[in-house]
């Protein structure tokens, strides 16, 4: 049987890739698997995308008509600070190989995943899609940020010179099943879920770093997956689009911790260590462009998404990316 469309997802075993796979298989509405579609979710075992030969072999094997490009070398703050060249070079190689091989294979569309860390460090808020190149990114992760920023430049250049339909999306803080729950190197929601679970299990206090006041925009991975599928099928621009809840749905870290305490069923001592720094108070991204296209998109309520993520973590404890054997 020949498929009319072969959608290749790089980084298919990560947080977003697993969410896209879940939506494609489980959504009974417009986001589920389309007629004549074959979805291929790559993992690092399929080949090293830093190698042009390995990348070409993958494209030869699957002959994709469309690509969702999620693969990247990623890490927490500590790794980003320590290994700036690795983050710059490995991601430059991965992105260049994927985009150029897609061009060689006359792939109809590529959607790449950027990150809000690409935005200038000195900026006005809310940030929007027009501000990406307005100044240097934050010093702590400039290697990763510049490599990601250049995808936008590459997309425009491939379109200008060859008419290729390569675009990108910028999600805000993503969380959900299959996240990295490592206590040392994870983002705030998975880190706190793991910490709260251990506090309940061991009968110890649950202590959250900081005051709990900073605000963040969180997007549930399965909502983001639906939006990725919409971008692949419907979005016509080369310019990036921010995929996020709106400013009115920003959540303070205290509300995040409260939702996790409730989801875990933790009844012990719970406090904030105000001697620890808070980081930036807010870094709001505008979702006005998304709302112009999809004014009726229904985001999963935050508490529901936290509960689903927590339940997944507890069911998979020990084989989730928890830093445990």
C-alpha cells in the first residue's frame, strides 16, 4: 500500500513527539490520523542527525512528504552554561542536515520547533514573532538560542531562493506525559511533580524554591501537539507562530505547586524557601497571531493537565525519565 503522505517526526521519543503520536492515534476529531497518512516517529536509534550521511539514509528509507522537526540537543541551565559550543554546533548540524535533506528530497513542508529562549534578553513584553532577531539572547544559553534562531533565517532563505515551504513554531513552557522528570535537570512542573511525589512517599516536607510569585505561560503537550498538526496542515506562512495560552492564562508558581499538591494527594508540610532566587518575574509571549487563526481553540484546563501529567508520572515511576534506575 502506498501512502499519499509520509510525515516524518524527528525527535519522536521526546515530550512533544510522544504527544503528537498520542493525538494522531487517539483524537477522533480533526487532529487524528488523516486518510492516506503514514506517520514515522524517529528516535536517536534511527541515526545521528548530526551526520549528513545518516540523515540522507533516513530520508531515503522513509521518503517523507512532510517533516516535523523536533530533534535537538537540549539540557537544563547548568548544561547550557557549561557546553555552549556543543549546544551551538550540534544543533546547527542537526538543523542544517534536516532542512537541506528535506530540500534535496523536495519535501512539501517542514515545521521546526523553536523555543522562547531565542528571544532577545533585553526586550519589551509581551514578546511576539516580530522580535526574534532584535538583540542578543540571554548569555546563559546563547549557543542553543542562536542555533534555534537560525532555523528562522534558514526557512526564509530556502523560501526566497527555492520556494521551499519551511516554517517554524515557538511554544512556551511545555509539560505533560513523557517529560524529563529528573530532579537535577528538569523544568519546573516535572521537577516539582517528582519532588512532591517523593515527599509524599517518604513522609518529608515539600519545599518549593522561591516565593511562588513568578508568572509563566504553560502549554500542555497534547494541546501543543494539536496545534503542531494544525500548523502542518493549515498554516501557510514561512514566518514563525507562537503556540501558547494567552496572557490571561499565565499561572504563578504557587498555583503550579498547589495544583501538584492536589494531584499527588500530598497532605504533609508544604512551604516556600524564599532564600532561593525566583528568576525573572514574567516573560509573557503574545498569542495574538494564533488567536487570529484559531479563536475557538480549547486549551486543556491547567489543573486537568497537571493531574494527567502527575498520574502518568506515578504510573511510569522508575521508567519515566526520572533519574532513577
